[in-house]
C-alpha cells in the first residue's frame, strides 16, 4: 500500500495553544535556516479564540514575499491568520519528484502556528497561484480531514492519490493565460472535481497568467462565508 506521506498526507492535528502569540504583522517562524515559513498576524486576532487560517503557496520560482500581496490586505481586514510556507527548492516537491521535504516542512509550520493560536477547524484553507495552485489541488483532497476550503488560481495540474473528506473548492483561471491554457487546466480541473462530487465554484476572468485582486476578494468571501 502507498505510504500516506508519499501521497501527501499531513500528520498535523488541531491542538490547544501552549506558547505565547506573536506580534501583529509579518513574522518569520524561525523553523528553517533556508526559506523559512512566515506568518502574517492581523491586529484584531485574539489568540485564544478560534481564528480562520489560510495557508498560501507561492508559484514556481516564487517566495512568500511575492505571494503574500495576494491575500495580506484581506487577512488584515477580515481577521484571519495567513501562513506562507516556502518550497525548499525553486518550486514545490510534488512538481519535481513527489511529496517529500515540503510536506514535512508544512507539517512543522502548521504545528508552530497551532502552538501559538487557536485555529478554527471550520475555516482551514489551502490556497495558491500557478504551481502553488497545483500544490493546493493535490494536497487539499488528500487532507480533507483538515482542509475545509481550497482556493486555486491558475493551476497547471492535479495529482491526487488519496481522497479524504470534501473541502469546498474555488478555482479561477484567466482566459488569456498562455503559460497554462485554460482548456487543459482550469476548465478540466473544475469539471473533474464536480464529477467527483466536490462543491466547486469556478470563475473565469479576462486576463493572463496572473491572479486578479477582484477574484482574490471573491475567494476570501467564499472562504469566510
């Protein structure tokens, strides 16, 4: 039988916090010497009340710094924690060779957040753009016992070897995306997931391979509604 870790299954479990919260703003978690995970904490967060968490995955060749603008202002205004892990290599392990160090590092980062904040188990999202969207599409269904919402922007592929639970899914893709054409990606992913019984919201917009602020705002409404 396939090792659940190789399929992308996380070990993370919800827990009560035991450590002091971090200061509001952007905080490197100090977990890794290279490409550390960072956590954005809104001013309004009460660390002892259940708080939604969105984990945001960057695109290929990207970083936490590059992807955070997609959701940072929304996190501040709407009061949710925003975790931005970083792939060990230029893109996520599943794109290169399969689940490995990035899955392990994600587990460590989620545990670090849960040690300081009470995470709302009903608002636990994976989100990402491009390769980060592919990572979301692949890890989300595999960890549906934890992940309640998936926000997928311009993803290239989906690799799922284990399905658990039924996260709600928001997929968006640009009609003028020349890097990852919509016909073989966004439309195909949305149709396959709907056929599999998932609750899918699918949005097409007039644009290239780039996330759109208005669409990101719709995705946040989807997450917090």
